[in-house]
C-alpha cells in the first residue's frame, strides 16, 4: 500500500489494536503500555504511514492552518504591501480555503540563518507551509522539520515546488522585442534568487541566439532599483531601444527614468516587464509584461497540502504569457 493512501484504521487493523490506541501512540498521550507503543510504532514504520495533519489538528481541537512563509530580507512590518506579488499569493490561497475550517497564518523570516525562527514555524505546522519565496537553506530546513512544504519558487531539490517558467518567459520577452525591430535590448535583472537567476538566464539565452550585445544591470525587485539602473544603462548606452525588466515594480521605476530623459515609450524605447501585477496596469504608459499566474500557483500549492502528503521533489510548472500593452505598441510617426 502507498503511504499517502493509508488511514489510521489500516494501522489499527495491522497492529491488532483499536483506532483510539493508535491515536494515543501517535499523539504521545497516556492510555497504552510501553510494549504496545513500541509495537504500534513498528507497524507505522513498516507500513510507511504518514498521518493526515489536518485530521490530527481537528482531532486535537486545534483549528488547522495553512502557513505562508516569506523568507527574504524584507521588513517584518509592512512586507505584504511592499510588493504586489505577496498579496496575489494570499488571494490565491484564500480562494481554496473559502468555506473550509482552515486558517491562514503568515510569517516573515528576515534572517535565513535564524534556524530557531524556522524551527518554531515548523513545530506549529498543521496542514502545511506555502513558501512564497526564500533561500534553499530555509526551504530545506522547513521541509526537514515538518515535511509538509510546497514552495512557489524552485529551491532545494527535495522541496516540492509549484513554479512559473521564468527562464522561458524572459526568453520570449526578448524575442518579442526583437520581432518589433529592436536591436539594442537592455535588461534590468532581479535579485540573485531562483526567480531572478532564471529570468536572467532566459535573457542571456535570447541575446546569444539573436546575436545581440548583453546590455544588463540590476539586482533587486524594487522600483528604486529600476529607476537607478535604467538611468545608468541609458548613460552608458544612449542608443538603447528596448528594455526587458525582470519585475513590473522594477519596470515602473525604469519607465520613470526613461521618460525623465525626454525619451518616448514606446517610440524610442519599448519596455517589457514580468509578473502582470497591479504595477503594470498603473504604470504610465501601462506595461507590456510576461504574466505569471501567481494566484493559480498559490491555489495549486494549497490544494496539494490539503490533499495530503506531497512527494519530495514534486514539481509543477506553470507557463507565463505575454500581455501586450502601450509600452510596446507600434511606434507612431
């Protein structure tokens, strides 16, 4: 039998004891002798039984919860409002939890080396953890401690992940700009995390295939970085005619810098962002962008956790889609 399909009744039958006895052993409560405890634990190990954490939480009168963890160097106060991505993650999970007796808890781990904080989160896990972003070390630690983790970015190989196709999305963005006739395509990259690295690799693959010069800089998913990076690029390379920016929020800053120099968007410089967040719609002009289905990804992660144990190394990849807006519209006379 496969461990994820076993029930506590299966364990009780195999051990020749009652369901309540198995429950006492699993929850380490009085009511079973030491020899019975050893026997039941041996049967659990032999069967490979993994208890349903949601059911255990309900049985212990604790309301089960999905824990959202942001493991990144962000401010512990106001981090949800600092980037549109996080609110989209929460929105996706909430659609799955609607009508269920399951809470949503939110945690920020601002120091990836603080194992005490990570372990404290792991000890409270019931349904499981949706890791919104974070380092491979934090992801691996959480997974080691509670086993019920699904990441929205690729981290440690053992940690299940529901991720966007970041590299191919960036590649498609550059190819699109090239099809518009742009030949001096710069890039403002994101942080040195898995998303940022993947998007950078997609850009580099595209410019190499197209025989273009690598004109890139950057290093964070922040508006201020887009502002300063775009200024720097335009000073070094005044003939830039397009920019791929690895995040809409960063792209909004780039748009400010471009227009401040008197250049027109898209006539002089076309801009493509990444995410399709509210920042893309509110930019002036509105941004063409690679849409990352964050809400769908977060919903999928929550469903996986609610359905039971997720196999180590599980991967589900979501494609990204080009959304064309005014920042790349055909140049007008």
